C-alpha cells in the first residue's frame, strides 16, 4: 500500500511519531505532507527532530488566516498533490483544519481516507474542531477509534459496521515509548533545572473559546497568578495565547512563581508532566497525558471529548467563568487521584492501525 499522511499542527506530529514507526514495520510506503498550519520551530520542526518522524515530502506553507482561507488553501494544495501522486489511501489525524482539508480533498478524488482519532465529540458545534471531526468521520473509509465512548458516538450518528475500528489511542503509544527516554536524557529541561525540585503546577491554554474571550482569558490568568501564592506554576505559552495576552495587555512574564516559557518540545513537556503536582489545561492531548502519568487534571472547558477521565475522577471540568471558581477547582484537585482504568488500549494502537491498513484492499 502506498499512503500519504497529512499533518499540520503540533498534536499531529506527535501522533505521527507512533504511526509512522508502525507503518514502516508493516512495509507500508508512507509519505508525509505538512500543510504548514504550525510553522514556528518550537511548534513544528522540534517534533520532527526529537521523535524521528521523516522529513515531510511536501510542505505547503499554509498557516494563519481565517478558517475558510486556511482550510480552502490547504484543500487546493492537497488536491494538487493527490492528483499527481494517486496514493492508495490518505491518512489524517484528529480534528484540525488540516485534517478536514485532507479528508475532503481525498474523498472527492475517491481516495479512501483513514481517520485516526475518529468518533470523538464535544457536542459543541461552536468549536471548529467539532465541525472538522464530524465531517471527517463521515467521509472516512477507516475510522480508527480510541475509546468505547467514541464508538458509541459514531453509532448514534448511524456510523456502524466494519469501518469502525476500536484500536486504542496512539498518544498512549507515544507517551509509553518516550516517557522514560525523556527522563533519561543527560541534560534535563531548562525549566526543570530552574525549579530545582520545587513542586509546581503545569498549565497550557490555547482553545479559541478561551483565548478569544477576554473574560475567560482574564479569569485564567488571574487564577494562575493567585495559585502562585501556594505553588509555582509553569506555563509554556502557545503562540495564539501569546498574542491574545498581548492584545489584552496582560503581562504574565514578570510574576513571581509564574514561569511562562516558549512552547516546550515533546520531551521537555512529558518530563514536566511527569513531575507536576497538577495539570491545568484546555488541550485534548494534555488531559490524557496527565492521566498516563497519574496526575490530577483540571480542564478549562465546559465539556470534554475524553469523558472517561472525568467519570473516573482523574479530570474535572472547570469552565473559566471566574478566577475564584478556578482557584477552588485547582485546590480541590491537588493531591487527588482517580480510579484505576485502562480506556486507551495497551499501547499498541499504531501497530493495530498499520496491520489493518496493510491487510486491506483500498
Ligand atoms: C490548532 C487547531 C486545534 C489544535 C491546535 C494544537 C484548528 C481549527 N485548530 O489551533 O484544534 O488543538 O492547533 O495546538 O485547526 N501561530 C504561530 N506560530 C505557529 C502556529 C500558530 O504564530 O507555529 C499563531 C498564528 O497567529 C495563528 C494562530 O497561532 O494564526 C492560531 O493558529 P491555528 O493553527 O489557526 O490554530 P491553533 O490555535 O494553533
Ligand atoms: N505539547 C508540547 N509542548 C507544549 C505543549 C504541548 O509538546 O508546550 C504537546 C503535549 O505534550 C501533547 C500535545 O502537544 O502531546 C497536545 O497538543 P495541543 O495541546 O497543541 O493540541 P490538542 O491536543 O488540544 O489538539
């Protein structure tokens, strides 16, 4: 089988690390197309260097702009490559604009689409990711599903049968593979060294619903600053958030106990997750990584796609409506754990995906 994989945003590079390795072992010829959606060194290239993903065959250099502008330009760029290359299948990850652009381009050229991380739903159609994932699922030939809850979501939409493939979560594979490597490095991350063993909370924020709503972003900043009276906070700041903070004149850099940094590479990130007391985030991937490493998590959202972690007590939802409510949520989560559950498979999701693709006739 000859496959083209679409990546574009940070979490997709990380997922591709596991799947690329498995595809290679299964003898599948994979070439990677980078849309260019994320382009800073610390949002893109660092992951290729650290995780051994092959250099993309194509980079369309299409990042920034409105949803329509970005998705449309990516769609046209991907279509041109697919018409030229005629791959047997196209593989996409998750729910970004790059995912949707790839899935649409391929489906209309009758190239079968493999969707990794299918079936997730927030049931909030105001999220761009929800639109992207619903549409991608409905044009995909193989729906590689991470959880039972995602299978049930698809069933509710009438997507059933042998195309729905519960394989587990490839992010679990990646975390298992790299967790100890991150700690075994001869040089630890600058932030880890700087903290010198002090306890800390690790925070990330990038969802449009938080960054683009001044009231929510202010509540988050004030709550994190308030938390520093009790415990240090490490916050690698996403570029979208960096510019939203600047627009509001919120200076987060000169606060005692609040360590705002550039985005981390993956190895630094999972090193910091493994030693944190608490994870505070609106990221999908980071919610799960907190659980992989046995850390409590507060999710700065109204809902989550990873409902099993809330049900098992590992994660609690804290919509950022006020700083006081957030600080209460942080305090009550610190020091807690959840039930022992195994919702994300056994760390072999990527191998299962590769085996299924290898045994399929497109
Ligand atoms: C995107 C995805 C989101 C995913 C996130 C992962 C969509 C709709 N959103 O959100 O689902 O969770 O990636 O991080 O696809 N920017 C830079 N440098 C970069 C990348 C972005 O400066 O390397 C800035 C640009 O100003 C850009 C803004 O961040 O306009 C937002 O980037 P964009 O890719 O549109 O959305 P994300 O918020 O990153
Ligand atoms: N991540 C990283 N550096 C950071 C923040 C996050 O490497 O500074 C990793 C994180 O460990 C996880 C992935 O990025 O594997 C999650 O991506 P992100 O939060 O950007 O997007 P989401 O998962 O919400 O789509």
